[in-house]
C-alpha cells in the first residue's frame, strides 16, 4: 500500500457545479473487451475497500490491474497534457454491451496512473446493475461519483469495469458475462490555458 499523491486545496465558487469546469475531456475506444461475474482482482478489491483498508487507494499497476476487468488507459493531450487538469464533477461512461445472463453488476473505477513511478491512485468509482435477456444488446450510460481531483502533466487516466468488486459491494448471485464495445468516457474538467474556442472539447488518445 502507498499513500495517495498529495492534492492541494483549491476553492471554486459558482451557483452550480456545472459552471466550474471549462471543458469536457473525451476518450473513446472501439476495442472489444469482456468481463465475467466470476472474474475479480482480490488484491485491488481488498486494498481499495474503504472499511477493510481505511480507504487506501494507491497501488502498483501490477496490483491494480488484474484478470476479469475491462481496462482502458487514456493519455490526455493538448492543454490538459501541458498544464494538467482538475476533474470536477461526475465522469460519464457510455458503452455498447451484450449481456449473457439475466442480470449483471458493473463496478466501475477511475484511476490516475503515474507512468514514472508505476503506481496508480483510485479517483472515483460507482456500481450499477443491469437486467435483460441472454444475448440482449444494451446501450449503457452511467455516472461515476462526482469528485474534484487534479491530474498532473504526464499522468494518465485508466477506466476499469469489472463485475465483482467484493468486499466493497456484494457479488452477484447469478453468473453473467458482459461483452463491451464502443466505450466512451466524458469527464468535466477545469484546464488552464484553454482558449474560448477550445472550451467545449479536449479529446485524448486511448489504448485498451
């Protein structure tokens, strides 16, 4: 376990949270990936549990990335890469998925990855349940918990989707599989140095 990277205190004032960000970081991947209710990463599951490990959130990349997860690593570009970015609000995931089973749990987590140290820190997470028929195609759209988090220049973002994040959440009783494609992640952010004409979108590159 490692202590999370230091985050400085910043104060922002607005009538609504949505007025603070000045851009949306957008990342996408068309790679096909699959998760199963039987797959999990016991090390990461336990060490990111807020009760079992008192909220420890920084792991080595080998500990944090395990079998049974759909993992997407993104590299911010442009002003977000040059000066860093403060994520403010709720990241939103859109994806197409095929369900094998009648019910599935989706445990999503967003990480900050430091390629220089080989460590990554949990930024935010959420859990969602989907129901359907075996073989049904689903169009998923869900939010991760709102947060405020600074991502330094050179750092990456990693989205992980699993179906078993015990002990934080109880595992599903029914076996299931989710096959993902066309994943899109949108993150409201405050990025210094953006011109008004650049303030609506700041795309980045991605790899599965």
